[in-house]
């Protein structure tokens, strides 16, 4: 654990210190365990793998105030998360709504158990609230900063929360090389629902990116 803005952030780094770093970031409702199927393959390929439990999740601290959370890197379509009633609604009746929301999650019951711990739901939702406060739902949303590094978007055709157009539309913000991959039959939690495909795509993308850097592109 290390200090980050006066809060403890659980970070784990594996692999050679001189190896190219790969930072694996999860979203709601997961933890760093989301990427467990990919870590060993990335290590075998010579990468230094860094995983973390984002602030508000699992082993990291869970401050209650929204301003304690840095802007999220992931846009949530679950806009009801922005309001104070979300915690009560999701956890009502033994977390019935949360279980319905996560019905397709490969580790849904484990996620529910984590989020039913004291303060865990507020901490997890803070990721989304800090990125898009309620006013942004009816007002102007600031344009995202352009991504100048090579980027790859991966989308599953059975995703309940993100449309294909939203993913492919990310190309407009990618000022570097952009690549899009569609995984038919997979849902929202791709690293767990299609682990072999995600691992293959990651290794291929990272290999191409490293090759382009060596060539001075």
C-alpha cells in the first residue's frame, strides 16, 4: 500500500523493472482481480504489469466525499449512479437490484459481497460521480482531452451498458493510431468473459506499439 492524496491505494507491480509497463485499470464493480487471466501472459511476454484497486474499491481506501475521487477514465452509462439514492436502491432487499444489474457478471456474487461491506458502495460509485456530476446530465459536458498515444477499443456484442457506436466513436478522440476490435457473443466484462481473446489482443497491440516506437513512428 502507498499513500495517494492522503488515501491508501493498493498497487501491485510484477515483472522486470526495465520491462515495458502495462497498467491494468478496472471499473465498477470490480477490483484488480478483473485482469487475473491476462497477467501471467503479459509477464511471460516480458512486460512489467501494474494492477491496482482504484480508490473506493476492495483493498484501497473508500472516502465518502465525492471530491476525494480523481476524474474517472471510464465513462459510465449508468447515470443513476450520480444520485444519493443509488446506494439505497442498489442494496435494497439484500441487494436485489445490484444482483440484477450484475446478472451477466462472471463473478457477480463476489462483487455483490464486496459492495455490501460498509462504505464500499459509496466508494465505488465515487469513481463515476467525480467524472460526471448530476449537472452534467442536463448541461454541457466538457470535451474529453485528445488521446495522442496509440489506442485500441474492444467491444463485446452482448454488452448491456455500452453500445458499439459509443466505442467506435472514441476514434474521434484518438489523435494517435486507433484500432477497433469486436468480440461477438461477449458482454461488458471482457477480461473475464473472453479471457483468451483479450489476452491475445493485448499482446498483439502491445507488440505492434513497441515495434512502431522502435521504428520511430
